DNA sequence: GTACGGCGTTCGTATATACGAACAAAAACG
DNA sequence: CGTTTTTGTTCGTATATACGAACGCCGTAC
């Protein structure tokens, strides 16, 4: 994979991602200023993106919003894959057994990407909807996924000062992270205490098929419902869920396309 | 809105949409042949799309697949909007009350775009996942949404021979469609019998706020569970769900961005 | 009222991109 | 085992795109 980069293509993607980051809308001039690209250069690109419904121009507010097309084609990434439907069903069963929210996701670079969520009764807004990304070190199953790497690898991933804070409780030193990862490597469980969402505790573990860490799951529990005795129940539930998922994924390994290894 | 179209931007979108349509992957040469664009022209675009994870190249199979980025940014279209969370909760309650699947979506051109699905116990694979599009005339709530237009408008939308078949039961003539739409205009209910998915019947109705048809909902029921007496129950459930949704959406009308009117 | 700032739009030319041909490498064919 | 047909890749120039400046429009300022 050679290092190239096509200017116009990069711009098209930059525009879409910028608008995606601003749900309250952006004017053409806003986009121009943010990206440092002349309005006149942006104009034809933005027009085409609008015609194809990747952007949506609101005449009244004179602002561009995200169009439906990204959503339509983006969902082809996960829709139609029967495997993910089965995964969701397994998560849902565990959700109903515990009343707590379960997440399923993969590592994307040094972030975790949520692919599925099983959440029936929860009234809490969580930042982790499918499609969202969070720094791996800030989440329960993110730590589980990181545990496949050695201490030195982790240190090379996170040079000094690269651990950005998500909440007040987010880990701040690589040493602390590595110490926690040691626990994961020994026990199989990763813990998180309000490091990605205030007031939410998580237990995470890995999904391993053929010796390869393919994905992670985690159980998210509001702090006030998290007791020592329930923790034992949660861990057993995770063990069961993990086993079911690993069996299912092994049976449909050909459908597993989410193997975006960041270390090539 | 002037009629322009930027070639490179169109190509970038064409590439993504083409790969999205082929879950089994495409080689660079495949893309070149399908789009009628030289490989050498495609090359830098595809490289950049891969670097940005909009595409994913599988070295072993020498094929391009959809990358995660489309999914990530596409979901920003619906995530973080509290309104949709509330809509999902309402649908879920009706799903639990009936045991049948509920859909919520909007009109996108002459297609219906599914935004949410409430489906707990169903073991049937349905073609209608969120993000999917289907011809409006082939679905229950698609017909409901079309009922806001006059007979002559409908006729202009569908010139002779434009009613493509989704299943064997899909409507074939505009006259038949218009006759059914008259029933919708009178009774408020739209019916569909296996016209988009074999063996599934639907009842649909509109979601109207401030006199404007904003969205539609439908209840999908397997034929063998669809009886005359249950139909009465379904219709009452739809009336209740419709009322709840209209009240909720009216309270958060500022969040309603899905107003992509196809007739500007 | 005039003047200023914001917006999206248009135009001509300097500039970057696109294309056909030719490339090596690997797989498929006979 | 050579031959044919794949694959992705590189290069020089013909070509389409990008940019700065100027435009018209609308609302606000003064």
C-alpha cells in the first residue's frame, strides 16, 4: 500500500466528515473556512454531494446538513449480514437476563467501533450507539481488545501525552493502563469505572476465534446498580455470552469481514 | 439549485455505491469495467478511499469491500438525535404489545427510507433494515405516504412501465395503485399483501404534524398470523402508536431534519 | 438613506488531474 | 511448462479542474 492521496477525493471525504461533526449545520463559507479551501473550489463538490443526497441544503437556514445517502450506503456495511443478526440475538438474550446493556464491537486503529448494542429497558442515554467510536483505553471492552498486545506495543501505541480524557475518570498514564491490561491478560476481564461515560461501570472481555481476537463485548451497568454480588453474576453472564458468540462466529467465519488490522 | 455535476465527486460516490451493492467484493478492474472508467484514473481515488477506510482492500482475495467509515459517518445521520430514541421506544412498546414488527420511515424521492425498526421476537429475516430503501408503492406505509398526493400527481410520478416488481405480488398498474390510495385517503389505512416481502402482510398509516405528512409507520405480520379479528386489534394499535408518535414529534419538531421534499 | 458585512454564484486562466499505453507479477489456462 | 489472462502499478502529456477576483443579493449597521 503506497502512500498516495488524491486531493479531490480527500476533499470530498473531508466535507462529508466535517458536516457529520456539526449536526447544527454549516454554510458553504463555514466549510471553506474550516477546511481552508476556497469557496469557488468547494462549490461544485458540494453541489454534487447535495444532488446525490450526501448533503442536504436547508434553504431557510442557509446551511448544509448531512444527507441520507451516507446513512443508506453506510448501513450496507452491517445490514444483510446474517451473522450480525445472530450476534444481536445473543446479546439481546443476555440483556434480558441481566436488564443491563451489552455492547459488541471491534478494534479500529486505536479506537473501538461499536457494531451492535442490546439495550431494551435502559432509560440512560449512552454515548455508544452503533457506528460510534471511542478511544480503546477508555472503555471496558476496549481494554479487553488491547490486552492482545504486549506492554511494549502498548507503550509504542501511546507516546507520552496521547491519552486524551473522555471523562474525569479516564486513565491518564500508560503505566496505569498497562497494569490494568495485565489483569485482563490474567483474568480475562477488563474493568472500567466511568471512564467513557459518567456513572457507568463496564466489564468487558474478548471474543476469540481460532486464536485470534476478533471482537469484544462489554456489559454496561449504572454505578448504583453495580454491587459486588451482582458482579459475580455479570462475570458469569459474560462468560456464557462469550462462549455463545465464539461458537456462532466460528460457524460463519466466512462472513467475518471486520478484520481491519491496524498493524500490517 | 442549478444543474451541475462534478465528475470526480460523482466518481467517488459511484465507487462507494458500487462497492456497497456488491457485498462479495470487487477488484479494481471490476470497478473499472462496471463504471466505464480507466483503471489508471480510478487508482488514486480508490487508494485514497482505502486510506480513509471508506473502502477496505482484502489482500488475500484481491478485492475491495466496503470500509467502516461510511458506517461510522452515516450513523451520525440518526445517532445523537434524542427524538429518534423516543420514537424507537414508542415503536418498541407497540411491538411488545403485538408481538409483530413495526417500522418507521420517511419518503425519499419515490422510495421509502427506513429509519427505525422495532422487532424483538421475530425470527423472520425481513428485507427492511434501517437504512434500506424500497419503492414506495410496494410497501404498506409507502402507500400511506403516497396518499398525500393527488391521482394526477401519482400518475405523473409513475409513467407507464415504471412500476418495477419487488415480489410476484407487487402492484403492476398505476390505476390499481391509485384505487388503493383512494382507500387510504378515506380510511387512513394502507394495506400491503406480500408486495415487498413474500408471506408478509402490512398495515400502514401516516404520521402527520401541523398538517404535514412527515413520516409513516407500518405493522408487518406474517400471513399465517394475520386474521380478520387480529386486524381490528392491529388497526387500533396503529391508531394509538400514531397518536403517541405525532405528539412526541410535535414536541421536538426542531429536531426533525428529515424533510427532504422531492418536489421543490 | 448609504455602507458594510454576510451569503452563494460566475468566469478565465494557471494548475493539477485523467487517460492510454506499457509495466511487472501472479494466477489460470492448455 | 510455456502461454494467456488476470491483477495492480507507473509514466508523460492532453485535458478538465481549481483558484482569485468580481459579481449580485440580502440583511444589518450606522
